[in-house]
C-alpha cells in the first residue's frame, strides 16, 4: 500500500522549500513510522489478553536452575515486594542488560557480547509544513534525519557512539545537541541552535557485538543463544534486534524453543502478521473514518481531540470514553485535552504509574504541558491510587 520510489526536483517540489539553495535532486521512498513506547504497551496488553501475567517495575534478583525448572526471585522496585516464580523456560530479553543478567543473576556463561551504542535526539518547533522526513548525509560520513513530529515539531537525530555505564542513566550531552543542530543547519535555510531545542532524549541500542570498528557499523540484526545442554531447563538470550524485525525475532525465538514446548493448538506459524494489536482493528485507509466515528459518537469532542484519541488508542477510544455524554463527564482537562478519564484509563489498562508514564511513555503530551499542569497530573494520579480508584492489582 506504500507509494513507489520517485525522484524529486527540489527546485520545484515543496520538499525543497525549507532547504538551502543548491540542492536540485532528491530520492523519495516510503516507509512506516511507529511510536515505540506505545507499541511496547500494546504488545503487553495483547499478551495479557491471551493469558500472560505482566509485572512492570519488577526486577529479577535471583535465579536457581534445578533439574527440570527455574526458580526466579523478583522484586518490585517501587514497593520492595518480592515473589518467586517457577518456570520451565527462561527467555532473557533484557536488552542492554542481557549480558549482565546472564552473568550476575542467571549465573551461566556465553561467549556472545552486547555492544551498547548511544543514540540521541532533539526536538524543535517544526521546520517545515509538509509531511515528508529528510535523511541528510553529513561531512563526517554519518547521516541524520529530520522527521515531522507530533504535528507541531521536528525530530532530529541521531548520534551513534559507544556507551559505557548503566543504560538507565544514559543522557544526551550538550556536545551531541550542538552536533545535531550544526548538522541540520548545514541543510535548512533556518539555522538551528541549542536554544531552539524544546526536548532532548537519549537511548541505548543493545547491539550484538560483531567486532565492527565503528558504532554506526555494528550490525542491527539479532542473535539468539540457547543454553539447554544436558537436558537442563532452557535459557534463551536475545542479543540485538530492533523494532522493524521484532515479530520475526519473536517467531525465531519460538522456533528455537519448539522442541522444548508442548504442542499448542489453534496457532499457526506467522499468526502475528495477521492479527491486530489492541485498538488496531481497522484498515490503514480507514483512519479518517474512525476519527469521524468517534466524533459522531461523542459530538462534544473537538476535532483535534477525536483525532488524537484515534491516533493513540484506535478503536479502544470507545472503551476510554465509555458512556460520556459531555466533556464534563470526562472530568478535569489538565491541558492538551488530557482528561481525568484518559489518565484513569492509562492507569487501569496500560500500567501507567507515574506522570512520566502518562506524558512521555504513553503519549508525548509533555511537549504541550507546562510545569503546573504536569504537577497537577502527578497529584491527581497519587490521589487516585490513595483513594483506591485504581486498585493495586490493576497496576501490578
């Protein structure tokens, strides 16, 4: 359903308007975009609906391997509450912590290594009005991109550099901010400075260490290692991998474990490619029709609010809105159309616990909210938990 590639004349096409003079030709291809944090939540929701138990904010602190099973000790990092779980198979998909989990907790050995590569991004007010992203070649041989982001912003990234230390503490440096600003300014007529940055963030890619000399040359493919010699309960560890291949990675995991699993009726190989994630049960071309359905069912919503809800929750917007007959039925509006009803939904259905969960991980509304509004959201969430509106079992 994606358009074919084509060549653009930047002297005439809208894509050339924000760029400095001298660029005449561009090559256009179509790709897909996803909010990675929301996709993670949707996969967890889908797994829960199929019988999985999801424990967020929970760390594996000990593991004992017996003849026919694992005994895992876990601890909730917020409450300190511990519990034990028996498992016939352990899959170590700990991302940047995959290697440390093998050695420090699971007490096994592998020759595979993980290479941590830091990628940083900046967000500025939108630099162009059309919906096309750019990929630019830098003088140092690397590339950056500039992508339309959250309707009113432009996302610029990314850096690639090796990272040492705790992955949870990764942070974009001022030098990286300046690098991205300077690199984008080489192409856009509007100069971009650190003062233009409205948000910055950094992440760590847990790449398989293939010995590449440069961080940007390290493979983005995944490697699976299976430790099950001598009939021991299996341990499968995932090194590397990325969003674009996450389903194929998961299918490869199940294939590697097939001989250790009981036959499962009703599921065929590749079934995930034909199954909607929660709220996604509509055709891509029918998104506008979904927005219209929501606006028709809840005429008190503004067009922008109906569009945002459809984009975030798809058909589950109807679950969120319920039988509301007016804006007042949704409760307080904290800003950017974020209501009490939406926050309760996120706490009840999507494991949101902190204000950061709501405004950055389940949405990017933090770009549109000020400090006072964010503080009010945090207070409301704390009061909701204290009053038992959201039960502890629903956010376990």
